[in-house]
C-alpha cells in the first residue's frame, strides 16, 4: 500500500464549478501536509499548506482529518487556469496526483 | 542563483551506461531532496540531505542509485548501469529549513532521463 493515495481522476468540470479532491495517508504519526500544483511538463509548486484547523486561501480550502487520515482540497468557482495536476504531500511524500481540467 | 538549477535538462543513455545528474539548490537552503517522476505519476521520494548528511535514502530503488552532497550545497545523483525502467524525470528540491517535515519545497525543472 502506498503511503499517500489519491484518486487520479481525471476530473473534467465546467468553469465556475466547485470541485473537491481527497487524499489518504497511511502513517498516523504524519506531521506535515501540503497541496502542490503541477502544470504539464513543469515542476511542482506549493499551492497551500494544510493545518489541523483547516485553512482557506481565496477560492481554495484545505482540511485535515487526522482521525480518518485524509486531507482534502476544495476549489470554488473554478477557472480555466486551475487546470493542472494537484498533488497531496504528506511528510514530503507525494501522492500520484489528481488531474483537473476546467472547460469553458 | 535565484532558483534550483538542475543539469543536464535532458539525457539520453544507452542501457548499461552510468549517468550523473547535478542539482544546485537555492543558496542557503539546508535541506535537499531527490525525487523520481515517471510519466503520469507523482514524484517518488528517493533521498534527503540535511547539509552534507544523507538522513534518509530509503527511496533509492536499488544499489545502482547513489547520491551525494559532499559540501552541503551541490548534490549529484548517480545511476550506474542504467536500465530502461530508470527512464523518468529526476526532480531536485531544496528547502530553507532543517526540520524534517516543515517548510516549502522549491523544485528545479528536472532532468529528463531516457534510457534506450
């Protein structure tokens, strides 16, 4: 079993839609949680950290559920520019990524 | 430099050749990571350095893979006797902090290795 698991998608949504990704992790002692974004043939870049109390950055909301060992990312009012692969990272280990395509 | 620099950007090797991939992290960054990313997959952890010390090499797939960071700055990932399954993008990332799990990773553009 992989340490960090994500639904690979793809998710195809229209502009303006709300989309949510989940990611599960196997180590209950994990300490750090992040979401990264990776555009096609580019390097990953930090989207946001994930804190125990949950956190929001504009249209993006991240949550952590330690009891069930998963983190989530919610994107509201999706834009064409949100099209990318979203990678969850737990203790510097990456999931396989979830591909999102936002269509006009 | 301003960001993480990796070289070569592209490398084609014949099966059985040795290759060396270089990473020049952001100046002053203590931590350095190597990842392997196959097509359509997420980055797979290979190894982690804090300064010159290799604290975790649990992700290296075989003894053909070797990494070093002798002076705590530039790092080299060496792959001996390359195999076709080694074909991937090798990503290097650096981080300012020394804590094991905290802080943003800054990635280089990667070295794309193709083994024929």
